[in-house]
C-alpha cells in the first residue's frame, strides 16, 4: 500500500468497498460481531433467541429473520459478483462466451467484425408490436427468492425488496428501451429493434436471477436442478421470454500521436448502484434510456451515440444525470459538448464501434458493448482531467503504484490482468477482450 493510498483513506470519504473492508477486517483481526458486514468463511456468534411473548411477536421475529437472510444473500451477491458470474457462465455452452469473460454473446447477436456506429440502424416498434414478456419476476419461482414483507405476505417483486431493505443511493424506475430484435447484415450493417419498458422490468428478473444463483452457490448447490427461476428463462437470448433492457457499455481509448493508447476504468460503488457493485467497469457505461418522460420515446434520445454523450458528460465531467424526469427532450444540437464531439466524430478524430449485444451470465442483464476511440488532444480539450468520483463510483487514477489519471496503458498485459485477475464486470471485460482482439481495426485510421 502506498502513502498516497493511506492518505486518501485517512482524509477522503469513508471506504465503502466491501472487498477492501473484508480484507482490512481480516488483516487487523477485527471481531466479526463488531462489523456491519459478514466475513466469508467466518461464522459470527449467534445471539440467544428470546422466547416470544405473543403470537404477534413470534410472527414479527419471523419477518425479521426472513429479511436478514435475504439481506445477507444480497450482500454475498454484491461482494462476489465477479466469481459468481464466472461460475454461472459454466451453465451455458462455451460457444456463447466472449472468450475469457462471463459475457454471453451468441453468433446471431454479434457482427462479423466491429461496426462503426453509423452502420447500426435502430428501428422503433410501437406498443402494439411489442409482446408482453412471459417472465417478469412475479412467478412463484421468483417469489421463493423474496423475503417476507409482513407476517402473512412476501414482497411481490425483487425491486420492492431492494427499495425497502437494501436501497442504494441510485435507485429509480425510469423509462428504458427494450430490445426486441437483433439482425446483422452480410454487407457490414445491422439493425436493432426496440420498444419501451422500464428499468425495474430489467431488475425484477436479472437481479432475482443473480440472487438465486448466489443463494445456491453459498450452499454448494448451484446447478440447474436448484435454480427453478433460471430454468424459466431457459433461453437467455429469447427476447419474447423476458424484457431484454440493455445498457450501453463503452470502452474509451485515448490515442496519442506516438500511437500509444490508454483506456479508462472506474470502480462501481455498491452503496450507490443496484447492479455490478464492487466491480471494475469501463467508463462510460449506462442504461439505454430516454432523457425525458414526455414527448416521442422514439425521438432524439433514441440514438446510441446520443446516449453515450450523456454518459460522458456525467461520468467524466461529473455533471448531473439527465435522469428521464424532465418534461422536455434534450436538444442535442444546442448542447455545446455534443456539437464539439459530433464535429470531432465527423472529422474521424473520434470513432465509435459496436461489438454486438451480450448478456452477463450471472444476471442475464443485457448490454451493447462499444468502443470509443478518441485522439488525445481532442480528449484534453473537451474533458481535461476527469473527475475522481461520480454518482456511480470512483475513477481508477492509480494502478500498480502508477499514476493512471490519463488512462491505463492499453497493453496485452494490462488487458489480460483485468480480464483474468481483477473483479471486472462482464460487459467491461468483454469490451476489453474484443477491443484487444480488434485493436488493429480500432486504432487504425
């Protein structure tokens, strides 16, 4: 540990990364009964149960036990997502895997080579053409995962349990684009079809799947026979079976005149986010969502590039999020940052590539992995020194004792280290793996 790291811990915000806290507790020998989190492999002293004085007291105690058990599994899920994702990937055929990662991307969801974003068409499907999903997280198989809400009821949805028992700081149900079709052309183009759904439509299935797998793994029983809810989602690529609501995960690569390149990462704070907490991920990354609740859902927000620019503004510059609550759509053509980025893109000083569509093996949460290649002087002019913290986590500004505020060197050694050895979100790991595979295409002019 460097002096700089110690100083940041002493003078900065409290450490909330459970992986680090567990490590510190083990090294310092902190008694587990004094911790607010559990240490894997250590069973805390069990309190002596007091006899119930009434039927109501006994029922209330049952609710508390149920919610505490759910919270403990949720905590285990959030502190072991990387390992759990790799374990869950073994449930699916190897030909679906992005090599070396836990992201599933079947051949029909992947173009033959990365496509520049202008060759990826988006098609809007109105409500009448969008089928109601067969699995939405309210099934009896999902209810078995949920804790008790009252002595006679369990929560109806996984997002209800998160909100009332373990809510992160960012947890809002927003309009989101639902993927309904994927088609790649032989001539080097493609089309993605979308309807409208909500963010919680995604979480009610995806986080419940992760919770079920974490609970089974903790008992040593993570196989198909012990995963009834996952069996309902028998085909993770069937877009009629469930609401496939993708995020857009982007690997930002800075290219210098020398030809050397760096990439940016951030660490997702589990106290702030509902998904992929405690993991490294590429930056920017965010849900594919409209910026407003009003107007035409297929309007100016229905654009991959527009969505990525909003995430750049939030995660690199620390600007407030366009959270979908506004009454008027964002006017991109009047936004100085967008105009500057668009000029650079048209001059090919910025290039944006799409790798296809994939799903995290643990939660089956969908993502559109992309890579944004930007010339160094353009980056400096528009973003300068990126913010150290944002609403979702912390930018990686130091790595292996070196200053990485300008990015981590884009080398095979660093790419493999994050993919193989670090707790990395599967979409981010896939972006790194695919960017390295196609580095000649991405870094060429």
